[in-house]
């Protein structure tokens, strides 16, 4: 399996596991959803729905594969999906914490771009 296909599989498995762990909805009327777009290498874990007061919509995790690297565009998890990816065998040099400004990324153990 080539590197990108392997990364796609890892990302989908990790996001599916995260979603299953959080399977009990914390807010009635709000759904947690997964969206995998392999053609554009976009992977999302997000929420949509309504409370009595307002519309709920939010992204918990947004990942893209770009330039042979995993770019984490959004991550609101406690553990961090970057750590889960490293535990699964992805080199930290292939992970970009894109939610941080480039100058901050240089101070992390992950790729700058």
C-alpha cells in the first residue's frame, strides 16, 4: 500500500474510533457526523443540529492530505489527533499542525509545512 493510501486508511480508522467513543450524544437534537472525501483528501468529524435556543454546527476535526503530508486544519479533541497518528506510526515530520501559524509550528515536534 502506498503512503497516501495508508494515511487515508489511518485517518478514517482513527476518526471512526473517535466517533464511536463519543457515540452518546451530549446534546439532544445534535448529531455527530463523519465525512470522508478521498477524491479531495478531506476528512471531517463534525456536529449539526438544534438546541431549543439555536442552531449547532461545528467542526471537531478537519484533516487534509496535501503535498504528501497530513495537515490538521482543526482539532478540538483533548488528546489531539496528531498524537493518535504518531501512535499509529505516522512520522511527526509528515504531520502539519495547520491550525497554528507557521511561526508557531517551528516550535512543535511536527512539520512546519
